[in-house]
C-alpha cells in the first residue's frame, strides 16, 4: 500500500483541511502521482535583498525571511523548475494550477512551464485597486500581479466553470483582468503575511477551476487564504508552509470561520445556485474519506500533530490513516 507523509501540523476533524510544517521540496515528492485537482502557488519572489517598500504609509525594509532571499537568477530558476516538476506530476491529467507573482519571478515561472511541456491556459492580471505608493518616485506605481493558469500537458481537458464566472461578472464573460482590493483588515486580524492574497481572489480561482469535494494544494500556503477559500466552498485542502507563525495564523483563521461575519458575508456572493450541469455534484459528507483515500502515513516527522485537529505541541497520539 502506498504510504505518504507523516502527521500534518494541523488536521481538521473531518480531515478535509490539513497543514504541513515542512519544506515543499521535501513534501511534494511524497505525494502520489495524479492525485490533486488544482494547485495554487504563490512562490518566493526573491525580493529580500536589502531594498525598501511602503507599508502603512511608511518606508520599511524588504526582509520577508531567508526563504525569500535570492541565490542568483540561475539558482532561482532551478528552484522553480524543481517544485513545478513535482506539481505537474501530482496534478490529475485534467487538473490545473495557478501561479502568482510579480515581474521578479513570473517570467521564470512561465519559462519553466514551457520547459516542462505544460499548457498555459491564461495569463491573468490582478489589478490592485488600492496599491501602496512608489516612494522613490522613479517608477510607475506597482499596481498589478500576474497569475499564470496552466494545465499539466497539451492534451489536458481542464475544468472551467464558465457559467459561474459569467454569473459573477453580471452576465458577461469574465475577462483576464481582475480588479480586486488587497486583503482587507479583517483578513489580517490574526497577523499578516508579506505577500498575502485577498480572499476574494482565491474564492474566484477556486470556484472557477474546481468542483465541490475536489482536492486543492498550496505548496507555499502562508497565512492560509487558499485553505479558507476551500473551506467556504466545500473543497478539500492541503497546505505546506515552513514558518510556524504563518501556520498558526492559518489555523486560527480556519477555527474561527463560523464567527467571522465579515468573511461569511463576503462569501455569500459566491454561493449562488450552480449551473444545471453542476447541480448533481455534492460536497463530501462528514463521514467521507480524507484527501487520499486508503493511503497510510508513517511517522516521518516527529514534531507533527495528531488526527484530532491539534497541533504538534498538543498531542502524540497513535498515527491514523490520513487522507
């Protein structure tokens, strides 16, 4: 029987929301081939090089952590090739992935996808309605990020909920330029991630490219926005993050979903009746199996948590069959 990674750092009671505290390049190779329906990735931009940016109207140094420090263009591209290669392998043949980034990294991502013979479906522009100003006054204000949507191969027959996107866009075809505000205050109430994406952005991506019950993976999950969108839309989620601070933020966001009126009210606009062709699809019941049915996990990581939704500091109970 195929065996996967050890205990997650956090796992929900229903086993449909899992967070792993580990390096993505150590976790991704342990995931079985053709398992994941959709991947959203916001990889390192390699910007922590001593520069500065504007935050809350003030000039602050750009230092997101060692994970964001550049080792040079060649090494950065090799890193992107390695994790994208693994993502292509674990995607289902008709699955898709979205990768976001600024000009510092997105060209490497697109070239790596071409090298891996992936099929690029769209390049989406996220226009930030409220971008921070350019303090140097020597450049145009950086008001956009690019998102590449791709399938694992030219033969892929990807899923796209065209009707949902048209409905969301007032009955008109959804274009590839999305005007969405940066994360709102209530999305950062437990703390902020330096490249945190707005919930509205991830809700749109998840809804456009997956069905209820599908498995979504985020290999650089940060403060968990992808997972929150999945929870609100009845998708299963697996997130990988190395920093315990951001894992803690993601866990708190998930645990307080029912208490967050702002988030719930925002989600209502995405809960309209599904198109007729999709109405027979149902989300998994509480008794449904987890992410990878029938796959057992050895205890590879000694600091990992247990199956009852506790973190690694809470319990050391016997290991269950995950997913």
